[in-house]
C-alpha cells in the first residue's frame, strides 16, 4: 500500500480591496498551519488579524478544511 500526502497546500488571504495579504500554509512535518505575509510591507488591520487567526484556529479544530493537491 502506498499513501501520498500532498505538500502543496496554501490558502491565499485577500482583503476586501483585493490585495493579497499573504498565505496560510500547512507544514506537515510540524502538523501546523501558519500565516505568511505577502511582503514585509503588509500591515494588517485588527479585523484582518482576527479573521486570519480565526481561520487558523478553525483549520486546527476541523471547522474548516484545506483543499489537498496531489501532483502524482
């Protein structure tokens, strides 16, 4: 039996103006989700921060899921 674990799992985080704030990525080795800003110049509003934090917590708890991609 062979199991394949996709490694290309990202969620783009885009604000209401259409600007990409960054990505949520999954690290399978550490079994964690983390937000990576698009650039060092990105400044998040309090609402954007709380929305991203809620999404991260929801991914961990299973409330949300991340699409898996398998290139094989």
